[in-house]
C-alpha cells in the first residue's frame, strides 16, 4: 500500500484515503463553447500516459477533501513528490526513475 503525503494536511496517509483524478496541469480552453471538436477532444479525452515520470492530480477524499498534484514514477509506482494545486511543476530531472519492480 502506498503512503501518500497530503501537502495540505502535511502528513502521510494510506492510499485508501485518496482518489486518483487524472493528469495534472491540463489547461481548460478559455472559450470552450467556441473551440473545434478536435480541440475539445484533445482537451477532454487525450492524455499523455507516459512510462516513467507522470504529473497527476489526486484528491484526499477521506481527509481535507482537497485536490493536489503528485509526481509519480509509473514504472515503480512510487510517488516522488506531492505539491499544492496551482504550484508550478517541480524539477524532477535530478530524480532518476528506478527500473525495479512495483512498490510493495
């Protein structure tokens, strides 16, 4: 089981208290009613789903109920860092993803 650090509660809690909410840093179009269908499809449905470092949104549903962002290595399923919504992406270039198996 993952232990996830909530940047608002400032404590680690078991993953059962959280829900994954998709890819982080997706900008909503300004005039969504006026964009082309292809642009709407890209905004609403298309996600990067990388192997390795991924920027994700999570929600602490059984705690503060707030959304926050996390950097997760999708190969090892390890969370590298969590940060508050609205903060810029952290520099994780110095973090080297492990090619080991999934976290236990």
